[in-house]
């Protein structure tokens, strides 16, 4: 589930189908923990007195987890998360029972992925329809292996059950023996108190006889040297029950917890929690685990050295004093206090029925369940109406808000990726590690061998006299910038510069004048904070030395070309993944993505390509005085000719000239 840990999801795809389907399973071997040369480990129930431990390397420090004394995890067959409000109810139970990780079965979400809520992240895996499915709801990360299973029910045929346990055994054998392995599952298995299997089974099981699934579970656990921990701890019978029939007459212990025998003492308690919300006929099973936890290293946030930090601090301090900071508005949620109270009242009625199962309490629960569903459904409908009214209200006064809300409806729900899978199947969940993987990929694409270009390369054009940028020109350049655009890493927006006074303008003029005279751009200006690739990487493939020559041929003043060259050269880029930046790396080819100057430079490169290609003299006559050879918009080009052979000739000429500039024709769109 995390950096330094493993995640295993196992779900039989046979359940609910008349014809057996192949079980699906996934195992992720996540990033290994950092080297232990300078790392301190300790027992979670005997925390170090130190709150923070530092490496010799001052750029890194340890995660503050000295307060952790034990790990509480759970397993729960929720029957469905597809109903309105059920995920919110499940997440609330994590806080109530202080669970770090909850394994869930029958979530009934199709496909596989992850969904981040305000307090936890749901990792799920299911079939194509809204049936079956397993997942984890996690709030903390530890170096353990959790296997979450949902087995075929007792009435399924032998072949289906055999396939499931073969898949489980094959999956279990792939996990390294040195890892702590805990199996959390709804096996639909009754397990008897049998002395012959005492190392595997305890004497605290609810049942005196095993069913067929129970025998299979015992056989599997014995062959793998595991212990069924849920049968070892003495509790009241009601705290061993994990499932209750609708009529409250049949009560079984069919959800179990298992661990490899040599680490069985890590589990100190297993108990059913009957007070969970009434979304399922299964009870939540809570497990207390004491583990030896490796302290996790965390990188300090990289602070980029900024050019002229004094000016930056002055602008930001003035903005803070005058404007202050505005808290990011949290979107209104349809699950409000009324919905929460309805669930609490339903759960109170359900507990009354569990304690006193009579007809009156059954009727009261049925009524309360109908009322709760109605309230939750109505609250969601009212929220949707309010959302649409906000769109209409802001349509004239604030079109940006209206557009964003409309786009959210049109786009629908989109999952945010929080896990990266490597080619060898390894799963990476740490944001820093994922950002670095993306950096390596983009660096391979963008860090090409720099084209040969002498350092003393000068334009042969006779230089025109071009004066240095003035304060008025700087103001004009700032005023034409658009509002509402994301700032750079320094956090200074266009609006702040536009509203700044004379002193700031004079300081900016000094910085720009110095860059103009020295023909060197401040390092901070060369950093791209975000990056995206186009289909054929048009901006990325432009040969810079060909561009400089094209600018010279087109008559661009040498001073302007030198300044643009200084601006484009030594560009750096970093990748951000969920707000986590990677290390910056050099870009030795192409133009900057997202930069205001890049479209103009690309048009210059394409203009030179087109002019050279059209020197063939092929054309289409529209009128006596007008001829057209080509129609173009940005990088989309239409060639015109009166014969197929001429068209092929001009197309070949265009492709040859494009290669000289580093551009490639997109054959898929041609």
C-alpha cells in the first residue's frame, strides 16, 4: 500500500456467474525501504524518546512517528460501496475504531484504481460489472504485506473453489519470506476447534465443525506454515461472530485473519465490532498488530535559489500585509450533517435490534432504513440543484467559475493516479519516487546530445541599433499578460506585478537591463515547473541552431536573436506529481512548453520550412492574378496542387525541409 510495503488484491471473478470465469489477482512489490546504514529501527510499543532523528546528511530527516505504539487494521465485507453515501460511512468507521488500514470485500466497484477522500485513500479491484470486488481503505503506510481475499461461497462447485485456492497459493509463493504477511479475508469458512491442528488453529473458534471452505482454509494455512489468529483470542461469543442473517437467527464466524506462524505474536487481539454502521450483514473485524517499524526517511523540500531574493521577499511581504492569504475553499459536499444524523439514528436502531431481537425492533429498523435512504437521496438531489443554480448565477458575473463547474459536470468523475507501475511489475506509491521516475522518462526524451554550436557563434547580419528595454515597455509587457494564470515557483502572480509601484518597476528594469547587456538570463527564469508532451513532440524536436539561422535569414535583428538564444539555452525542467516536484534537469533541445515566446519561435521555424519547400514553383491557380500553394494554421498544413505527381513532389520537399529543422510529419493525422 505504500512506499516500503506491498499491496495484494485478490478477487475471484467466478462469484455471481453461472459460467466460471478466470480469477484475477494483482500483486505490487512497492519501493524498497532506504538503506539501513544510518537508519534507526525500534519496536512500535516501545517508542524512542526522541521525536525527530537526523541523518548525518542534513538535507534529510526522519519521519516523526515516535508516538505510534500499535497498528490497528480491520477487515469488513461491506456488501456494497456502490450505494449513495456508503463510502463516507465506511471512512467514518476508520476514525471511530482508530484503524490505519481497512480491507473491504464486495465493494462492487468496477475495474481497478484508487480514489482519494478527505481522510483516506481507497484502493480497489473488481470485475467489469458492479459485482464482487475487494479493496483497501488506508490512512497510514507500513512495511507489511496484506492479502485481501473474497472467496467463493460454500455452495459453489469444486472447480471454482480449486481455481481460487490455486490462485491464492501461487500469489502467496511470490511474496518474499522475510516480509510480514497477513491475510484478511471473507473465506465463507467455518473453522472448528481441532486439537490436531493446534499450531494453526486456536481453541477460541466460534464453531465446533468445519464446512468445506473451512477444510480448504485449514489445508492452505497448514501447508504455508500460517496461524489463523482469529481463533486464538478469548472473547464473548458475540465478539467472535462476523456475520448475522437477516432474521438474526444464524450467526457465524466466516471472516478470518491469518499470519505466518513465526510472526504470530505480532497480532495481539482480534475482535468483531458490532457497533459499525448498518450497511452490511457482516461485522467489522478489528486486529491489533505490534510490529517492528522501520523509520522512513523523508526528503526535505528543495528550495531553489532565486534571482534577487530581496525583491521577491519584498513583493510577497507587501502582498501578505495588504491582501493576506485566502484559504482555499473546500467544495460543498452533499453528505451533510442531516445525512450523518440519519445514519447515526439508523445505527442506534440497529444496535437495539442486535441487543433485543424482537418484532417491534425489526419493524423499527426497516422503517428507519427506508427513511435514511430517502434522506440521503434527497440531500444529494438538493445539492445537485444548488450546484446547477450556482452555474446559472455566475454565468454573467463570474464566467470562469461557471465554466469550471460546467466542465466538472461534463468531464464526470476522474480518478487521480497515485500509483505508478514499473515494467517489471513493481508498484511505486511515494510521490517523490513517482516524480523522479517521470523525471527520468522526460530526461531521456529531452536531454539529447546538444547540437554542435560554437560558443563564439555570432550572427552575420549587420546589427541594428536596439535600445535597452525601458520601464514603460516593461509595464506594457506586464499589462498584456492574462489574469488568473498560475504563478511560478516564487508564487508571484501577474496581478501583483501589475499593481506594484514605481520602486518595483525600477528594480525589474535593473534586472532586465543587466540581462540585456550581459546576454545572460537569470537561472531561475530557465526553470519550467510543469511539462506536457504533444503528439509528435513538435516543440521538443526543433533544432535550435537551425532556428537561429532561420531567424538570421528572415531578418530578425542579431541582438534580439542573441537574447532569445540566451533565454532558450540551458533550460531546466522539473516534473510535478500531485504537488510533489522532482529534481530539475537540463533540456538541450527544442523550445519551452507553456512559454509565451515558444509559439512565435515555432512559427518562425515552420515559416522557414514552408518557404524552402515552396521554392519548387508548384501552385494552384484560383484566379488570373492569385495562386495558392499551401494553407496553414499553426502546425496544421494543407498542400494544394493540380496533379498527384506535383503534390507528391511538394510533400517530399516539405518533409525533407522539416527534417532539417528537426520536425517530423505526424503520419497518423496526415
